[in-house]
C-alpha cells in the first residue's frame, strides 16, 4: 500500500509541473530586440553616444577602481607577504583579492560617501548635469590621491606631460595625477614588502646555516623553515599587524 502511495504522489507532482509549465508558456513573453539604423534626429545620436559611454565606463570600472584607490598598495603588500612566507598558493588568490577589496571599500568609504552625496544623488535628482556632477564627484578622489602621492612622482609626470609648473593643486590635470599616484603607491608597497621580508629572510638564513652545519645538504632549507615562519607569523598575530599597518599607512 505504501508503494502505491509513493507512485500516486509522484504522478501528482509530475502533473503539477506540467500544469505550471503550460500556464507559464501560455502567458505572453516579453520581446527584446536590438536594432541598428539611421538616426532620425540629433537626440537619437546623443542617446546612443551616452549609452556607449556608460557601457565603456562599466567595462573599465574595475581598472578605474584599481588606479585611483588604495587597492594597489594593499594587493601588492599581500603578494609580497605570501612570497616572503613561501606558502605558494596559500592563502589563495581569490581570498587575497577579496580581502584587498574589502579593505579598499573600508578605506575609501568616506570618499565614496562624499561622491554619492555631493555628485551622484544630485545628478539622479536632476539638480546637476553630467559635467557638473563629474566636476563635483572627482574632487574627493583627487584630494585622496593628492594626499597619498609622492611629490617626486608627481613632478615626473608633470615634466613628461610638457605642462607648465602648476601653481596650485587644482592646476594639476587628473590624467597627470593618476600615473603619479600609481607610481607612488607602488613605491610605498615595495617599501612595506621589503620590511615584511626581513624577519622571514632571517629565519631562512638561520635554518640554512643549521642544516649546513649538520651536514644535511640534500634537505631543502625552505621545507624546514616554512613551519617556523608560519609559527612566527601566528605568534606575533601577523594578519593583525599587517592590516593595522596598511590602514595606518593611509592616515
């Protein structure tokens, strides 16, 4: 009797699926089409160009975020840290990238909030046009980059661009400020990475010297030093110190 009940339930479920599918397909489905044709008036061309600009910005959004935020310094330092510890793919790239993104959002949240409050929301409300929204929204990002950029790197790109010596920060074009900021961030990240390498390098040298003195020349020193480096990193609460130092370096 139980066996027949199972079959009966199965038949009812199959019938319900067919009923739902039939009712779904009986409804009118939306039709989506993309057409390419001649523009009948200038407004059509203007709307098309705006769509292309929006799609281009969306495609380049990850690159823009990397170039003008704290992501560069954080991800390079994490890469140096993993290389210094010699853990190869641990932590994995996805985890390091995710942590770098979270820290970037944490550090850039005041700038993002200011851009949203002063530029994006007024533009959506119709209070500002596109150019005005851009001019207002770029200011907090420029202030962040100007605060972090090294003067030497900024002078380099000002000279390479062939511009006259700017009198104020507002005279520095954004396309000159961005490469100077990127170069400065790379320099700072490499300096922090060098500092991270020193304690792990000392452990590698000590382990290699001990193995040579014991005549164990065929044993790779990295196999022996890796547990000690991980132990040292855990004992000093390494992730806490690294993240604290990274966040403090933007202060």
